[in-house]
């Protein structure tokens, strides 16, 4: 499980830098064979990751949604940061 956490962190950092990622990139850069599973993990933690599907391609790409902030890190109006 530690390996998945490391891959999740690497993929998250890459996406937060404004990059897109596809399965081949994930394999080459992070040794990740199951990008969709890692994206699922990150989404379940609240990260807004979009799926990009282009016609004619057999794989999806992923990118951080506009704003790219995990919802739980946003303070609602009137909340304290303490």
C-alpha cells in the first residue's frame, strides 16, 4: 500500500503543477500501471480531477480541474483558520 501512496503523491504533485497525464506518462514517470485507480484514490480524497477523452484515442488523460484545490482546504465564509 505504501507504493500506491507514493504514486498518489507523485501524480497529485504533477497534476497540481498544471500538467495532464495519461497512462503511458504515468508508467514512464512513476512506474504506475493503474493510473485510473490512482486517480480514483485521489478523487475519493476530494481532489477535483477531470477526465479528458478525445475521440479516436483508446485512453483517457487527466488534469486538475480549474482551481485545483481539495474542497476540504477551502474555508467557508465566516470560518476561522485556527
